[in-house]
C-alpha cells in the first residue's frame, strides 16, 4: 500500500515505509518539517484564513530560548508563542482514526486543527496524544495544525522554581498516527496502551501483559488478539491468541512463561520484543512492538540487588540541554549523551529533574544503564488541588509512557521540596508549619500513587541537608531515600560527606540510601597550586571527586550514587566564573570531557587506560627565585605508571585507591612534553610553562597580569594571569587588603573574562610592581560586588598621577558590571610602578591588574 503526502513526500514517504514495515496497518510518521513560528501571542492565530507567511520557518525540535538565557539581559523570555503547520492527508487514510502525538511541549500546549480546539496539555516533559479524526480533511485540502505554546511561570504547574532554563517550544518530535478504527488505545496518558511486567522463579520468567484496545466505529467487531514474544534475533519464543469483541475500552491480559531466560543487566542488556497484533481474520489491523528486558531488582538497607545478587549502582545525573540548541536536541544527540555516560563506566543515570526524550530511555535499555526518572516537583510546591492534580497527571504519564523500559528502576516524586519558600528564593529553614504539613501530605499522596501505578519498581525522593524533612515526616514517604550532599562545596569540608552518610545510616539502618547528587564546579581557565573551596579551579574539583569516590567506596551499604552532573547545563539565575551556567559537569556544555571524567573512567570502566589529568591546566604560570615543582596527576586503572618529562623518567608510581598517580616535577619555561606509560597504554600532553622571577627586574620584562584576590591562576584568550600575592621588595603584589569572592549567585556582566572579576582585593592601600625603568600600559579591572551608589567611592593614582577620581562603580556602572581603565605610566629611578587606592567612602577594591611594557 502506498500513500503520498504532498510537499513532504520524500520525508514522509520514507517514514511511512518504515512505519508500515514495522507496524503493519498502523501508519505513523514524524511531522517535524515545515513549521512556521511566531514569537509572541497573537489573536486568532489558529484560524487557517490568517496568513502565516511572515512567520519564521522552523523545524521541530525547536525552542525559542536557545540563546537568551545566556546573555546579559535580565532573565529570559517566558511567555506565549505560536507554531503552525499545513498537512495534507492522502485520501487512502480516510476511514482511519487520526491522532497527533507530541513527545514534549514546554509547558502548556493548546492544539487546534482547522480552527477547532482539540485539546490542552499542561506540563513540559511528558508526551500527549489528541484524537483529531473528526477535524481533519483528506485529499487535496491541507490541514492547518496550530499550537499555542506558553512557558510562563504557572503556580499550578511544576516546576515552580528551577535551577535550569525552562525552555519554551515544541522541542521534541511530533507524530501523525493513523490507525484502523479498532486499535490499541491512544488515550492512555500518552503511552502505547500496553504494559509488560516480568518476574523470575526457578529458572523461569513470567511475562505478563495488560492493555486496552478501542473500537472507534459503531457496533461490536470480533477480532483476534495475538501476542508473540521474540528474542533479540527475531526468533519466536512464545505466542498466544485471544478472541475478543472489540468495544471502546476493551481491556486484555495475558501471561507467558519463558524457560531459561537471558537476563537484562548493564553488562548484558539483552532485550526481548513483545509483538501485539489485532487481527481481523487473516488481516493485521494494528500492531505494536514493545521491547522489554527480564530482570529482578531489590533495594534494602544493605544496598541494591540485581537478579538476586548485590550490585553497585554508580552513576551520574543528566540535564537535557546542549550548547547552541537549548533543549531542542536531535535523537542522535540524546543517544550520544547516553553513550558518553556509558563510556565513562557508569551503570546508572538519574534523569534530573524531569522525564526525558523517548530516545534517552531507548538508549538506556540498549546500552545497559539503570535509570531513576522523576517528575519536576523541584524546590517548592503550591499547596492547592490544581497543583496536586497536575503532579498526579505528570506521574501517571511518566510511568505509563516509560514503564516497559527495563532500565527504569525508581520513580522520583520530588526534589528538595523545602529548598525554597513561597517568595521563590532559597531559605535556610521552613517556618511555615502549615506548608510543611501540606508538603508531608503531598509526599505521602504522591508516593502512594507511584506505588499503585507501578508496584514492580521503587519510589524515591531527593532531599537536601535540612532537618525540615525529618521534623515534617516528609522523609518517611519513599521506599528509597535520595540525599543531595555538597560538603566541601556549598559549605563544610570533604569529610563532612561521609559523616552525613554515616549519621543518616545510623538513624535508618534498614532504609535504602542513595546519594542522588554530589558535585563541585570548575572552569577550565582556572587552576591553582593552593586550591580553595569556591575558587572554581579544575584542581579543587578533581580533589573533591577523588575524596568523595574514596568515601563512597568505603560504604558498601549505599544503594547507589549519582554525580551532579554529567554535563554542564543552563542555570540562568546564577553567577560564578561562567555566568548562567551550572559548571559541575564531567563534560562542558558542548560535551568536551574534563579531566575529572577520566577519574571515573579509570575507576569504573575496566578497559585499560592511562590519562594525564592536565588538559585543563596545559598552560601554567609560576613565580619565585626559580621554577617550583609542579604537580602532575595521572588517572590509570593499571598497576604501575611511569611518567616522562621532556624524555626523562620521573619514576614509576602505583596509583592509589582512586586510581590516581602523582608526581611533582620541575618544568622548564616554554613547552614541556609530558608522557605517561602504563603497559601498552600511553598518553602524551604538551604543557606550556611561563616563569616570572620574583625579582621582576632580573630579566627583560614584557607583561604580567594578576588575578587579584585569588590564589588561582587564569588562562584566557588574552593570556595568563598569575595568582595574587602580598608585595615583597623587587617583586609585585598588594599592600594591605583582604582577598574576597563575589556572591556566587550574582552574574557578572559585560565581559568574557569573568574569572578575573569573581575575586577581588578589598581595602588595599596600593598595588606594586618593581619593574625595570621604561614605559608601560597599566590596565585596572573592577566590578562592584554589593555597594549602593555613594557607599564605595575611591581615587586611583598610578605613580602619583590620578587616573580615576572619585570612582563610584555602583553609580557609574551598577552592581556586577565589568569595567576597565587603562593608563600609560613611566617607571624611572628604579621605583617601578605603584598604584595607590585612596578611599573616600567605604573600601577600595581591585579585581585584576595587568602591566604591559610598551
């Protein structure tokens, strides 16, 4: 049978051919091409007579927020937009039931076909289907599909407050589905309408299934329902047939026994297929293929068991956005993300904080990655029946759409529900006892709903380090308890991580405990010989994860652990050294691996490897009487590693318990060839080292930039910036002052050199450079951290000449806006360069300074 689909003939014909081949009489194909987009609300946009020729041409997936969350304008666009498409339907489809299936629209979608309203869906992360049979036309006429999309804040739709961009748009695939009037239901919360469950006993697997078929025509129709289990090669394992009288909402059940089944696991992710067919005589009138795996899971106070044996879950979290695309990823990019996670050696991924693309779940099944999937009840809830109703719908949609995936083992009901208050900002403690009671009832209700929907998996929630969860009783309402722990980043020390775990385990020895989040942030431009908490150095991040990994290994009773996060992701309301980004990823936003990715690969992936953990520190700078020894770390899962610097062996080292081998080596100024060898494995890296003598006049001077207020050095597009130090005669540094960091949640604007503005010296009287006599350019860099206009005013002079008089950064530029001043100066008589700061009101500040010889 052949159908033609007008101006999308090639794309649709290919999709249709595949659909017919795989799904018999069910015709389904994506309608992603040829859409028009209008970036605003528009009256009567659904009317076919209203022209859309001036609208932007786009293809799905699409989001209108791919760029604006990351510019310096406040916030990003959240509001209404319109999409339209014109779809011809071949006359051969007449008499079939026609559906539109959307995999994801963020976050409210009102759908119209030929001016008729066909339905609304609330919630941005689950699929939905509308029956449009009575609204469509066939043959030469085109069908105008119009979708109003709204990603505005809505107090009754989760998420309410988010640490990630709430991208607007039709950002996942859209499908047209045509079925016989008798078909497997299309109205089961966006799911296939078929549920598969498995259990094991004495070498046999019981495969049970249930579902619903629908008869959209008048009268009863007698059909046969045929189920066939196929192995991975397509060989029939079991088959059964059931006569039925098809009526609207006819339910069915069946059970098969499979002898000596091949079990699904991360090491062997074996998939069977359930083929479900509706037959009218010898004619197949509908078919659905459902991949599934056979395995058993169990959680208890001693951890996790897979197929009856204790199994260590080690993994990560994943957000779905990508540099330049926002949330509008192709299926190939979704799959590639999962492959990156698998290559790291992980066997688990938490899909935070929302249900994700079908391609993600399919990849998890195929690759062997266990999944925690959750609905977006993040940080706060609205204690209102409308919010609860939407949360219930999201949970049912998520479970029914993804319940057949063997990879899914836990369903999450909420994340850090006490982190924020009703004013939509973070609070330290909940004082609203009424809200705490309502949150407890909500947690209890959602947990009960989750268990009722799917008793074969476990319920979970993630909490942060607040006593409110215990005092309110919220903590008691999940089978698995997730802990989000950041000791040594947001507060405390690395060791606090293990202490918090042990304290919780002692209170709840029979409770499965999962570390649902842990992480620290880095910026590859920033490194330090003396790393500090919150300095965003690659060094601190690696030390953080090395410590946590050792502490995790020492606690075998943990049910599992998940790094926060596998990839850097959008966080529009945050600052740090890369504004609007959460920088805790094992890879950057554009999927470049960081050094710490290879720490986990060395520990989790058994394939032999050796990796020099300095890609993030391939350009270094140092000062002193002579070049100081530099740390070189190597991650390897081999027993012995030998390091070579410029061809000379630095010795053989056995990696420690977290697979790290370390050397302190002296680098020469210029390029240094670093090689690591471990058996047949090797790695090579060139490290460029710049040496600044402690006596600046001892060698010809060219340039020196200083990252004021920080011990960390910065490598950016303008060169190397050395960490700050106190002035000593003959050298450089600050006179007086206190090193200070910016508020992490305050984005610094109008610069690409954010790491240099993130710290500052406060209250210094001078900055000195004892450079040789000559002509120089001095650049001073400032950003006001907090003062209101008039609260911080100071003069700046260079070698006695006033460069800036009565500088009031707040009045002139506002808070957290970068500003630079450059002046020329002559050093003479061996006096070098002195920059004086004279306070008029408050304390003077300096974020960075650079001296260049002309």
